[in-house]
């Protein structure tokens, strides 16, 4: 077996970032300065906001917001406000709008949170020596972002970073779903499925009510416009409910079984080779606590948990007053 020193010499020979003159970014990241993380920043000291500048992802995220806001418009202005039943409108309006706000907040937290990116370029000689590797001990390095890959980390070609416990890259949230933002993604799918089911129920009630009376009495819009708006809302709600409910169930199953989509493929390969797993599987509730944090409580359903206004302003506006984004 090769010693750790021998391994370092091999890596130095093939990768310039591992030379003694490693660049400033690699050294600073190796010291724990992670873009988008709790100690996010760069040489100037200005904080940065995690955001992926992917055109497809930004379009998909924009479509998501448009469809949610469209559902808000139809539910509020076509069905609830024209209703003569005050308490029916108040209770359903408060419920639907609250769920919509929670869904959009979860979407933002998923999109703007660091999914668990491994420091880029941390595979320096100094950092590897600080790990105090034993002779023959194997570590993995990503040749694309020149970073030391922790166990169960994978490289995302869109984010151009290695992500810890990467499940998949979702264009609808314009980000990877990984160790640090999986909770918000689960909440996003849950709240979208809830508002989709609620919108379907309200649409059915509205159709049933308007059949009994004149359409002009149950909506401020013309009968033709109301029907078209409701039909499109129902199609949208059915599509979103099907997709997000399945994704929500899949995510919960993966968390409870301590799996990711990519990990499942590796497990199948090991099973076919009759090899033992290289990681220890968590117990069911341990996986839930690891993702949502702490003991079971209503805070698990709160996408605003841990969000501080002052920190958000510092992340959004740098010292020069302009928004800064990291890719």
C-alpha cells in the first residue's frame, strides 16, 4: 500500500492546485471560508448569497412563482371575494394564503441556501497533511472542482461543486437538494401539494355553487372567463398535486432510510457485488432529526426557522450596497 506521503506526491504531480504555490481561494477555502455557508465571505470581507446562475433553473423557478401567484389570484378574486358567505371566504382565504406564503418561503430557502457544498479547491498539500492520514488510508478527490470529497458527496455539473449527501439537482428550485437544504425542499413539496389539494376542493365547491345560481351572481368575471380560469387552475392543481405528493413521499422515504437517489444506485451496485456497505445507516428517527433538527415539533414545518433579518440583509447587500451572488 502507498503511504500518505506517496499519495501526496502523486496528486501534486497531476494537479497544480496541490503545489506549494496554491492559489488564495484554495487556501482560504481550506481554512473554512465556504461561499454561501455560515462563514460565507471572501477576501474583501463582504458576505455573499448562494444563487445558481443557470438559465433553465431561473426560468423554471420563475414559472413556479407565476403558477402559485396565478392560483392565488383565481382563489381570491374569482372564488372567495365574490362569495356571499363571509366566514367561508375568511377561513378558506386565510388557510390558502398562509399555505401559499409558506410554500413560497420554502422555495426561496431551498433556492438561496447552500445545499452543502464542499469547499472548492481544498485539496491542497497543507490541508491533506492536516488530516493526519494513516498509511494506506484512502481519500477521494474530485478532479473537476479539486476538492476532497467527503463520504456520500457528489459533483453537480450545474452547480459546479461537490455537494454533501446530494439527492438531485432540481431545476424548479434552481439548486441542488443536499444536506443543508433538503428540509426546505421537503416543506416546499408538502405545502405545494396542500395548496393544490385545497385549490381543487375550492374549485369543485365553486362549480357546484354556481350551477345552482346564475354565474353572474357567484363571480365578478364573466361566465366564460371564470370557467377558463377555473379549468386552468384545476389542471395546474392536478399536475402539481401529483408531482409534489409523489416527491414528498419519496423524500420522506429517503430520509427515514438514510438514502439519496445517488446513494441508492451505489447500494444496488454493492448488493450485486455482495459487498458490505461503506457507511452506517441511521435509524429512522435519527434521519428525520438530522434533516429537520431537534425533537419532533411544529418547528419542523416552519421554513422561517433560523432565518435572521439582520443576517438576511447582510447576505443580500454587501458593503457597497449591491446584491452579490455566488455561482
